[in-house]
């Protein structure tokens, strides 16, 4: 196709573009998130897919005494009893089988390798599902493991600084971070700003997070939102702190990263190559006071600041 400019005919854009090499990006997946929860958890390797949490039974029954120098009191005798039926956590698998036609991978793998991109995008989706399971799984998810004593409700519906202060009293031993939906964090920011106490920020992993009492509020779109309400979790993490720990199986065949396995299953008689992708994970709460939740938080309340505008 030609183009005529000022009476002169020349090669047109559409025809010329057929000889040009376009710069092509790798496939962009909009559902990918930072998955801060999996970064901030401490992960413990698990043997045989089972993690048993042993608890001390009746800690108040452990007897000790402080003796005065001028008195020779008889020392108490005691022992530490363990729970006879400790809870056991079992690793769950997030899995799928990826199919790639060999003709596609043979002919169309430049500049981007088709198998590599298919695996990358599938693994990203599996990891997104992993974070959702860590929060929402009915057996081992964070929300399912909150005890009634560690569950509180907002004073006025919307999340206020007073509510987060109350939540901090539930996990006061070395709290690590709050976990909430981005809409919930925005709702808390509005309430704090309205009270004249805008939250300070902290830099983690190259990103900015608002904090309250020095504890960062970590966003995750996997925290459920329903009918204009959501939740705010507060965690203590790490086995040395008797907190929340993530669980994974080490030494898997075809291991790509901790707990993640990719195995080639072969090529069938239709020239389809198959890959088994599995991610084994779970989550354990070592003591009940390592986890608390602010429930039924309203996230749709907004305020009119026009009456406070001093520039009018």
C-alpha cells in the first residue's frame, strides 16, 4: 500500500510495518499481587506432611516460689504436663496439570519460550491461590483459627484507632503486622485522618505501608469483603515467638522453590506435553494469643470535610 503526500507517492505505513520487528512483552497477568503475607510469614519445613503442635496443659499448675534469705522455706515440687491430644496440621496441595501442544512450543517460542511462560503464569496463579488458602481455608486458614476470646468488634462500625488499640491488647506480645483488605486500610486511614491522627508510614520491600503504633498494616485482596464489611487480622509470627508459622514440604521431586514442584508427565498420542505443578502448604498457630481479628468492619463510611475547610 502506498501513501501520497504533496503529490509524491511513497511506501505507506501498513506495508512498511510488515518488514518491521515489533517489541513484544511477556504475557501480563492482572491477577498477580505482591503476596506480602507469604513474604512476612516464617516458614517451617515439615516431615511426612505432618506438623504436630504440642501444648502445655494447665500452665497455672506449674509451681515455683521466691524464698527470702532469712527463711528456709520448703521448695515446691512440680512438673510440666503436656496435652495428650495435640493438634496436627497436614499439608494441602494446590495443584494443576498444564498442557502445551508440542507444535506450539516448537514453532512459536521466539522471543518468548512458550513452555516457560505457560509455567510462569500457572505458577503465579497457584501462588495467588496459596495466599487465599492461608487466609480463608476452613481447616487451617487464619480466619478459621481465631478463637472466640481473640475476636472483637468495632466500637462504631468503621475501623478507628481505638479499635486497633483494642486489637493490640489481644496480641500484645511482639505483634508483627496487621493484615487487611486494601479497602479496609483505606477506611482506617479515613477514620484516623478525621481524628487528626494520620497514620505514619514505613518502607518494607521497597513499598510504603501505613502503620499504627509502629505495626504496619499489610494489604491483601484475599481478605474477604461482603456487604460492605471486612476484617482486620493481627499476627505474631515465628516459632521462637510462639506465633504463626507457614508450613512446607522440603526436598520435593522437581522442586522449583520451597514447597513447589514441577514435573514433566510425558507427551500423549496427540502431541500434548503435560506438566504436573503442585504447591504443598499449610499454616499453624502455635498459641491462641498469636492471632486476633477485628470482625464486621464497615468500609464504606465517608466523611464530609467541607465544614472544616479553612481556605474558603
